[in-house]
């Protein structure tokens, strides 16, 4: 079996000049990438810890608390303005803007939590692996690997943790 760009098989109006690659070649590249990660376990774990620190440094919890407090103030102000029949459009617009900002931050937090989980999974896997892989393992690859990019002379394997490993062909 071979892998090739879908644009070579279907009319997608996209041009792809990537080469056709045997599935066994990709599988071997994946085994090599995982083994490279295992052989440099200490360096790899340090990189993972740095990734976790970067993700954690983007905490939005305090900002969400600030937004909630401001929304409460604005809603009180809106009620006062509405009951006195004053113009409250500016306050209402700020409430809508803050609600959108809050929703966006909540999505970012969910994405951050998912990334932290993937990084932790990779760290656990590395710590649990005593030896190098000798053969391709589909379940392991699906658990660890996000994507493989094929170049003329190498493969770039991106782990779900965000770490990439180049494998020369």
C-alpha cells in the first residue's frame, strides 16, 4: 500500500508535488521517531515540561474572574439605566463584548487543558517505556502521533504533545 496526496486521485484543484510513499516506509519512520524520543528521554521530558510551563503560563482564570465581576457591575448599571429610562445602549454593548470575550477565553482554557493532558500522556508513555520499539504499533501511533509530513529527503513526525522529530530517509 502507498500514501499519496488526495489531489492526485481526485480533482481538488490543489497541486501537490509530494512523492508517493510506501506505507511500510512511513511506519518505519514512525518507529524511528518514537525511538528517537525514547533514546533522548531526558531531553524530551525537559522539552515536555517546558511545553507544560508555557501552556500553564497562559492561565486565564484571573481574567475570567475579572470579567465576571465587571459583567455583574454592568448588569446592575443596566438595570438602573433601564428603570430610569436612560440610554443604556453603551452598557449593553459592553456586556455583549465581555460575554464574547469570556466565551473565547473559556474555549482557550478548554484547549489548554486538552494540550496539558496530551503532554502529560506523552511524559507518562516515555517514563513507562523501558526499551526501544522493534515494530510498528498502530494503537501506540494513534495515541502519540498528530501527523507526519513527507518531504523529499525526510519525514517530520509531530507528536500530539506538540514536539516534532525529523527522520531522515
